[in-house]
C-alpha cells in the first residue's frame, strides 16, 4: 500500500500546545545597507512606510524589499522576492534573538532536543499563521529536522522560514494589505509562536521529552540485541491510507507484547517502559489476512523517525539503518551485482555487472536489496504483498518440475540466513503464504486480531517435518561496491541547475525525473526536496568523484549533515526536511542517467 501523502506547505500542524496573543507595536526600521534605487536614506522610515509608498506600483517593485528589516523583537529578512502574483511566494525569515526567544538551555543544548523544539515551534507558528498569505512547513506525524525552523546551538535563538504571498490588485502592489501581512501578521506569529513566555511551558517540555525518549530508545537497541521495539499500549493502525494520524474508535486494539518477547528499557523521562523486542536475525510475521501483519511492519518502517506526542507510535522504534525492500517493475538498474539471486540468464547477460532499463519484479527486488546493503542497511523489511513471489520462494513441487539449471533465480529463503550470519544484516518478513520460511526463522510472530503471539516453538516443530525441498544456495557472497561517474550527475538544463521535488513521489534532477514511489520510508514531500539538495551537495562538493565508492560518498554526506540543515540551506534556501543516506542512495540508483564506472581490479565486493 502506498504510504500516506506528505503534508504540503498549507498544512497547519496538529494542535500540540496553545499560543497566546499579545499586543503589537510598530516602528519597523530597515537594518540592511540595501535600499530601493533613487530613494534617499532619510525617507526610509521603516517597512510599513515603504509598503504604503509602494501601493499601486508595478508588482515587480516588491523585489526592492530584499534585505533585513528591524521588527519588534525580531528581524525580518526578505530572502527571495515574488516576481508576479502567480509566481511562487516570497521567501522570508523571522530571526528571534536568544534574549527575546527566552527558551531555557535544557530545551536546546542537545541536537535531539533542538530538533524537537524546532518542530514544536514550527507547528505553533503554522497555527498562528492561519492566513491564506502565510505558508509554514510544519510537517506531519514525524518529528524531522526541517529548514522551516531552526534553533541556534550556541544560544537558543530561533529562525523561522516561511512563504508569503504578497498582496496585489492584478499586477499592481496592494501596499496596505502587504503592510497588514508583513507588519502585523508576522509580528503576531513571532510573538505567539517563537517566544517561550507565550507558550505552554509544560507542553513544550513534554514534546521535547517525548522525542528524546524515542531517540534514546532507538539508541539502546543494539546493546539489547534488538532491531526494533514496539511499546505495550502503542496504537499502530492509521485512520486511512491518506491520513497518517492514529486510528480511533472502539475497534482499535492497543499493542501488547507476548510475554516471551517482552523487554524493559529505562528512558530519560518516561522511566521504565515495556514492549516487544524484535531480535537480531530473521524474524517472520505470520497470521491470517487482515489480522495486522502489514500494519505492524509499516509501524517498523516508520520507526526510523521520531513521532509527535499522541501519535500512538512514540515508542515504536527501529534502528536507523533499517530499509524497506520491495519489487518495482520497470525501474532502471545500473551495474549491480545480483548474481547471488539471478544467474545463468538465457540471454547470457553478466549478472555480476547487471544493467537494464526495464527491470522485472524479481530483478528489481534483487537489485534493491543489494543496493540497500551497499549503502549500509543492516535491517531489511519485506512484505510478501509487495515482493516478487518468484524471488522469495521455490517450493518442492516447483523444484521437481523445473530443474535448477533451467531456473536463473535463487530464492531469498536460501540466502536470508547467510545475510545475517556472514554480513550482520537482519531481516523482518511478513509472510502468509509460504511455510518454508519457518525453517530459516529465528523467531516467528503470529498476529491474531491485531495482537501478537510467539509461535516460534510450534513453527520449529512444523519445520522439522521434511517437505522434500532442497536449498539452492549456501551463502550470500556480499555486495559489489560501485563508483558512480560524476559526469552522469549533471543537474544543468540550458545552463541552469534544475533540481526540484514533484510531490512525495518524484524528483526532477537535471534532465531526468526520478520515480520514488517505491521508496516507502520517505516521510513527506519535503524530504524529496531534501534528497534533491543532498544529491546536489554531493555533486558540488565532489563527493562523487569517480574514485570513491557510493558508500564512501554517502559517508561524507553524513558527516556534512551531522550539524543539521545548514549545509543544505547553503545549496538553496527552500523548505525541506533532512533525508537519510538510504533515501538519497535510492534516488541516485533510480536516476536513469546514472552511469557507474568499471570496478578496478582487486575491488570486487564487500560485506
């Protein structure tokens, strides 16, 4: 099932916290040295006066506002103007100094709490900016680092970036309406949403504490030998395929861990919490249709992100290097070593260096798995509903009918154990149609009416009864580390760089459109913007240079983004959310213009 659509810039948040309205004053004076051509310094009596003088002028005159203006308690920077009433909105930044913002240091001294505080403030700002002219990217259920709101690590100062539709009568400036928007509404947003005294202090702290607990729980997983954790009482189902808020009503069943799998974890704020630990190795999720198997897996998919209070999945977490794998008919594959899964094709194609412009379901899934491990994935999630059946299993009857020498595909069931044993890659599978996976599973969970039970012992009893099936492989050989050709990553079109998102499904990169519909862990459309900017940063900074492997280039990107969104803002000042390296790699691998250089001698594969 397709993930819910990301919220766009018209969304106003979910109502965590309450702002208070305070009185406003005027006296908006410009602090930038830039000023409208031909206008003496003495006439410039502030932004309000400037807008009144513009009334009735040609719309393009708005561009003269570029620069920084002093406002009551903050500065307003007009970053990008609006060329006409039908163009994208102007881009502005409200910067509230630390002494005006007034946030206690414990809310912003750590990266995770800064991210939480910024997310909270963006949501409050979206509520305060409830006007058709103002557009704040507040996000949805996930707490992501966004360019729309950043908290300074040095002193707790706050910067809010937003879009402003500048008012006009046709192609003429409506100066009085613009004065209302810029000189009254924006100060109100700053006052109500970006100052600690205006906010509910308990609400702010609860939001930050919730996110910090989620982050701490995720960090604890490796030490516990777990790849994921689902808290007792969690609400996993969503309202609908297009509404990612928690389902409500009498039919919603809170999660309860089987006793055999229950673990306890001590968190900084919630104290001791209990829930189901998903152990390293191979985990099989079974059960009848509509009993909650895929719902559980989708919760693990999103467990790589923190969630807002009240989401129901606040304490459902997965390791950060967890990647969902699926088949994807028609995608391009560029020089991926898939021979562990696909070999001796009738065409004679070399599957250690496989390329195609139109992959089948099985070859696309094989490529996606190898690409994910190449990029550093250590946990794979697979749902039989979106997997290629012929890559997942060949039962005994099919083996008897079609001899192995006539079948190019080696099923995943024969390689999944080696992935963990030899390469440290765990797998969680939803499987309702093939019992052969019981033989290779370390733990088997059964979902029954949305509640899990541990049926590992029973599954092993059943697996001990021979079926006549024989294993078709002994080990997974590893993945080949590829070196992208930097010449294939040109973003220019007619001399101008073109990198932009098209919803949460596609990215335009130079002359190519990248289809991201199968990259299911993208949280919303703003992460697609972040993916595009991250790819552009990798090109600009020469991380893809023809010598480095893709994994090495992604390591450099990770180091660049450790400090947050600032690096990508230097590429282009837009609304975006930071992506993971895995979604950046997925986009790069789906770029139809991508070329991969031949592997040098002696560099064949890595674990």
